[in-house]
C-alpha cells in the first residue's frame, strides 16, 4: 500500500475536492491525504472515505487526530505531537496508518520509536502550497533522510511530472503530490501517468 503516488487533496487548492478525489482514484492512486488548513470537516472525511474504501484505497487525514479515526490514518507534523502522549495516540490509531513529517534524521528516529508507519520529508522542490515549508532539500536531502531511517519515506513538496523520476531514484517509497493534481487540466490522466512512471522508475 505504501508505495508510489501519495495524493494530497486540499480544498485550499481546488474548488471540487471530491471530484478531484474521484479522478485520482480513477487514475490509479491508492493513498490519499485529506489536508484542510482551514479546518478538517467531518462530512468531507466521511464522503472521501466512502469513495476511497470503494476503490480499496487508504484515506489519511492531516492534522485532526479525532477525524482521522473515521478514516485509515493520521498524518502529523512535529507541532501536532508537542505535549501529547504519542504512545497513546498510536494505540488509539490501532491498525490505521500513522505518518509523521520529519525534517531531520533525529525526528525520523523519534517517529520510528513512536511506532510511525512512514516519515514524510521535504520540500523536495520549491512549493507554494505550504508557506513555512522551508528551503528545498532536493535529491541529496531526500537521500539523507532515507539513509537515516528504516521507515518508508514519503517525499513531498513541488513534485510533478518533471521531477518525479528524481524522487523515485532517491530512495523515497512514495511521492506526495498536491498542487500538480489540483491544477491539472486532466487530473485522472496525470495520476495514471505518475502511477505508471513510478512503477517503471522506482527501484
Ligand atoms: N509539506 C511540505 S511541502 C508541502 C507540505 C504539505 C506541500 C506539498 O504540496 P505541493 O503542492 O505538491 O508542493
Ligand atoms: Mg499538521
């Protein structure tokens, strides 16, 4: 499941998040994150989860732990873990996925100790989707995180058809893609292209 394209559907990037989700699923994407910095909406989680479940895909909710319990996983930034009993959160997630954004090797080690299922790291390239994403880490930065953890690494930030091959060749297990899908004229076709390209290029 944790291999290939990890699509991020963000209502801040698209006016029709459910339509975008349908297109991505039709294009073969099997891991989707619902990201909503204006606030995760439970109705949206439920509507998305119906659609992902019907396709055998996983829905991961960003930020909002309780909402994630209605889906297949939770993605946390470092700030989402501060002051929380992460061991207890891991237990409450049960078999759901638990992903943690990590900028440096030390954070990846801690995430693994907490029982995370994957590490997210980036930005791989320049992005306007996350204002405080920091400078691009590129292939060298991605390789450093991959080398530092036994967990699957999801590369994120500024990934599109132009640089997907570099991400695949840098040891990432998955490539997270948000705005490239949101602005695509034909997101289903782009999803199918990226899914197939990853299979062809990744080791
Ligand atoms: N975290 C690091 S970069 C980023 C996040 C959420 C944004 C990724 O979006 P895009 O549009 O694919 O660059
Ligand atoms: Mg967060």
